[in-house]
């Protein structure tokens, strides 16, 4: 996969997202790709995301991973994951730009249905996302939901592993009250 980094389209806590432009237009690259990159020395989370996306391939409500590679840029070794580009942007931006910060009910139903299908697929395959929030819900060209950012995702534990289940993962402002309470009190069960 031969590509060059284009304009930056976003930043996350685990890396930078830029357009990925194919060097040779005759390759199998879609012109609508992005690359999520992090320093190779700090790439464990991004590598985990790539593995999980590979296992979740085939669900139309989950962002598609096309591959990965290493690159050297500005004297730094980077780990890169190539992803489909959801040109509709984040659901959080759509809501923010909707004027009165409301969406029509039919759109809310469509997004909710797509989100629930995607979450069901994730859980059916033994994973939990751990960071579902509007900025991680992207929209495709036709307005379909694409769940993204699996950097905090993990395998679901069995019932016998209940003590391990309270590991805190996610964005604090989006955590459920129970998780926030556990963080404050140190409650573990």
C-alpha cells in the first residue's frame, strides 16, 4: 500500500488522522481513505484497534480498516492504520451545525437504529467499545452510521471475571454515573 499523507482531518487522544493519498492511482486504494497514525513507540492502542477492526470486518455500521503500515516522517517512526473515510463527518458536528441543535425525529431513528445494529455486532463478536459518544459516530456519504475509534475497545470478560469488569475505560464526560461513581469512590464490585 503506497500512499502519502494529505491534509490532517482530526486528532484523537491516541493519534492524528489525515487523508491518505495513493501514490499510484492504479492501485486498489479508494480515493476516500484516511490514515490514523501514532508514534511507533506508543502504538499499542492503535495496533489493538487494527486487530479489533479486522475481527469486526463486514459490518456496514463499523468503519472499515484497509490495512496498516509503518512510515518514517520528520525523523520519527510512525505506525499507520488505513481506514475508510466517512465524508459525512461526526454526528457531534452534524448536531452542532443543525442550528437549534436538534435533528428531525426520522434522522434520530435512523442513526439510533444503525448505532444499535453496530453495537449488537460488536457485542456478538465478544467486544465492548468502551467509548461510544457522538464524536466517535461517523456518517458515510449516504448518511449511514459508522462506529469509529476502537482505541479503548476490549474483549468482554465472562461472568467469572467480574472483578476485572470494573476497569475504567472511556471518556470521563461520557461515562455512566455508575462508572463515574466507581472512579470517585474506588468501588470495585
